[in-house]
């Protein structure tokens, strides 16, 4: 399997996991507030989605240099300057803050296909490599 296909498949796996978590949380929170159609509920939902996307990658990549999708596809995050899997907190925060932005309307797919990196990876000086 090519690197790009591994990368995109890992992203799809992570997206499916995140979607299931988000749907569950939104359904529970909607039932608790009984205001599913309010403007505040919409804002809350969008903010929650953004936070979950960031925390998912931040937590898992900090612990193992891999999200679940990366682990399944045998990929890991490395520092693009050193090749080390020891990524600084600053790098992880930067790459994960851009994660939701990279995936809005598929924007993350185009740079991965063209450059093998997302925007957040360029800025954080990280990259995804096959596990050796």
C-alpha cells in the first residue's frame, strides 16, 4: 500500500472514531439541555467538535506518536528536523490546532497528496512516517 493511501486510510479511521464520539456526546448534551435548536447549542456543538478533534490527536500523539488510525496503518508522527518521535508540546499543540481546519471540506487531503503533509505539519515542523 502506498504511503499516501496509508495516510488517507489512517485519517478516515480517525475521522470515523471522532464522528462516533462526537455524535454520542452531542446526542447526550442535546437531551440534557432540551434546546437542540438554539443558537447557543449550535455554538456549543461546534466548539465541542473543535476541542475533541484537538484533544484526540494531542493526547494520543503525546503518548505514542500515533493516533488510532496511524497505529492501524503503521504510521507515526516525527519531528521533521530530527526524525525523532519525541515531539515537543508546542509542536503537538500547533499540529493539532490545525487538524480541524485541515479537514474542513477536505482541505487536508490536497496537501497530503501534493506534499505528503498537512498545513499543520508544515507549521509545526512535524511529519508522518512509516513505522520502522
